[in-house]
């Protein structure tokens, strides 16, 4: 679990990639959270 692990934020930074553990930009995070907020029922 470190630089070589793509599943961690440190690994994503090392590989310069993005994903769930390292979301790209704060705007994208807020939009996705807003879409999931309304629940039916």
C-alpha cells in the first residue's frame, strides 16, 4: 500500500491518474453528490 498501489490516493498521484480515491477537481465531486442526494420513497 504505497506508491505502487493504484487503489490509494498516493498511488494515483504517482501514476498521475484519477479515480474514486483521487477525484479530479472539486466541481465534479459536488455535482455527483448533488445528483445522488434526492431519494425516492
